[in-house]
């Protein structure tokens, strides 16, 4: 029996973690005012809510805990604060639960002396968003190098790699290094997208919500999440397709990523080896759909996080796939043939608009009897099968 492939390990692990965290987190929010112990209390080491029980998880106790350390205190604008996060929250975490949550996460990622300095330089409002940007950058680096290393091992180091590359060419170290350098340079700007997302959510410009009570329970949550996800998928499909059909956008924005046009130039490290504007445009439907469809903040954040992992998977040029998922075999065809397979996670958009091209065989094998073959493009509901909209 063959060992499980990285795609199965990835899908099972991420879906399991996503389901557990969502259920437990919702439980923590719904039971925040309860004095009884819950599974969320155990998993999150849930703190007692502040007086009045009006602050959803993580509550306000974390601020008081930071206030117990005199080293965290500083003076800004004539006021003495017990921490940088007390300053950005104006000691009122209940007024903005999303901002309170983001500040809580920031307190684990960004050193507090740096957080204080950001508040002193940029003020309490923009200082918070600069701190969140730094957290997103650090998290982005961890996700990129962590998932890249995971897939690199399974693709190129694991004993199965001898079987994988017995009839195909391995990517060179020069290609991998080029992709890492481009991706690292891109990260500085690319992580502005989640920072912008957090800004518009915290300022109330979207329909994003924080507790299940706000949406009316679990069933409305599921329905709205499904609608949101479908709209995001459609938005990403058309944004990606526009980046190809618009000559200016392709030449000056998207073509950088498509210099990796052969299977032996595609690696997990190519996931965000692009013009950062390219990445922001393709991911912007996650933000643009928020004023239209309600979405739980944790779910929205988890989707963006999952997208970063997914991008690593679809660029490995392997054949580990679970149809009808837009796996790496489909995305390899996109890089080699350009006008097909624009979708992100599922194939339904390409099927509807006639841009799906299905490979048969190993997508990385270009020569010999086992070389990859492409099935003829099928006519979609609203497309003619050659990447053009029907008129």
C-alpha cells in the first residue's frame, strides 16, 4: 500500500483543524457569559470574562494580565498606559471585539517593545494597523517557508521522489532560489491585503460579524459561508482570467508569475513568486465580497490562511488530486497552456465558462509513451471551451 500523498495529508489536516477551531471558537463566544467550564475553556485556556461579561473571547483579562507587568507601561500623549494594546483599544475591548481579537493575537507575535514604538511613532489608531501588518508579515513568512519546506520534502527528498522523477526533469536549485527570492520580496507588499481587510472590518465597512448570535445561529452561518465562498471563487476566477485577457495587466502584472511555464520550473516555492499587486488582485474578492455577504471573522481569516497553503500545493506540479478540486495537475496545465484552468479551489467556474482542460497521465512528463495528454476542451454553460466568453 502506497503511503498517503501530501495532498491528502494537507486536506485532512487543514479541514480537521478548521472544523475544530471554528466549533470551539464559536462555543467560546456563545458561552462567554457562562460560568460553567466548557471544552473551549480547556483548549484555549479560556479566561474569565471581564466584569459584566460583555467582551467576547479573548475577553479583557489578557489586558489586565499585561498590566500586571510594570515593564509594559509607557506614557503617550500625556497618558500612562499599562501596555501598547491598552492604548490602541482605549482600555475598552468590548467596543470592538474584532480589534480586541487582533490585538490579542498581535501580543503573541510582535515583541511588546516594538508595539510600544509603533504606537509612539504612528499613534494609537495607525499604530495598531502597523503592528497588525508586522504580524501578518511574520505569519506570512512562517506559512510560506513552513508549507514550502513540507512540500519540498515530500516532492524532492522523500524516497518516493525517485519514482516521481524517473521519467521527468527535476526543478533546478537555481529555479527554486529564484522563486524564493521573488516570493520574499513580494511578501512585504502582499501582506497589505489582510491588513486592509482587518481595517475595513474593524471600522465597520463590511458585514463581517464576530459572534454566532449576530448571524442568528449555526444554520444561517453555514448558508452565508457557502454563499460567500461561492462568490469569492467566482470573483477569483474572473480576476485571474482578466489578468490573462487584459494585455496591459498580463504584461506588467501577471507575466512575472508565468515565466514559470514548464513543469520543471514549477515548485511549491512558486506559490507567491509573483508581482505583489498580482497576488493582491487575485485575493481581493475575499475582501470585496464582505460588504455583500455576512461572514464570520474567524472563517474569513481561516480562508485567507488556507489560500496561502493551497497556493503552495497547486504549484508543486505533481499529480496528487481529488476531483472536482482544482488541484496541481490542473494548475500545471494553466501554466503550460495559459488560457485554461483559472479557478482557485474547485473546477466549477471553469466548467461553467468553458475554460477547463483536463490532463490525462502525469502532468510533468512531456516526452515518451507516458507523456501527458489533454482532453479536448468542453463547451461550458456560458463559454465555448477555448477561454473566450460566448456572445
